[in-house]
């Protein structure tokens, strides 16, 4: 299965980097029932959009998952040259497998599935240096005004917020290339 981001990356030979962002960081107040109802009501449209925009069929993952361990693990996976594979595996586990990516046992399975050393990965989840690296991503996102996902930044200065169709992303890439004279 190929998403519009995969296709964009192949077509334009762009370098895609994923960064950490927590929608509900630790210490967030409980989700109000009205907000949860809005999420539930918007799910059919979100599922349709994921299929149409990214060619990805998503399911109903668990709400309220603590993504922090997965994000910390991402920083370690990137360092080990497995960042893209790890991101894809975590994405699929959550959005397609309906798995709790805050569960350490599930993350260990994912890490092994992409070729990460299980013991080293597990140690990284508790290593303050990897947590700090993840926090730096989150702080950077807030500093430049990102408040939701997905958010795409082209050439470190052109922000595109929200799920966008492939044609819109192609248009952005072409405009950026034109501005840069490439």
C-alpha cells in the first residue's frame, strides 16, 4: 500500500523526516465528554479522508493512548537508521491494528519487527537523553505554531497543516521548487 506522502517522496525525491508531537501530553486535563463525542462523530469522515487523501484504510484505534513512549522510541530508531520503518510500523499498529502504542510490550514487538535490538530499544525508552530529544521536537513544533497533526514543513519554512490531497502537496512542492529556483 502506498500513501500520497510515499508517492510524493518517490516522485520528487524529497527527504521526509518525522518529528514528535503530542496531541495530549502528560498532565493534560481529562478529555471532556463533548470533545470525545465530536471525535466519534468525525471518525467516518476522517476514515474516508485517510482513504481518499493518503490511500490508507484506518480503523478505530484506542483513544487516550500515551504516545510518549512510541515517540521516545522513534528518536532511538532514527539514530539506529530505522526511523522510517519504525514510524511506519507504529502508524500501522495504531491506525490499522488498533493497538495501544503506549504499551511497552507492543512497542518492543514493533522495535524487533523493524530490526532494532530489543534490549537497547527497551533501555532507550527509559533513557532521559532520548526523552529530551523527543521533547525538543515537541518544543520546536509549538515554537513555530503547530497545534495539530498532520503538519508538513517544506524547506524548513513552508507550513502545510492538515491532511491534504496528493495534488495539493504536488502543488506545494512545485511552488517551493520555483521559489528556490530548482
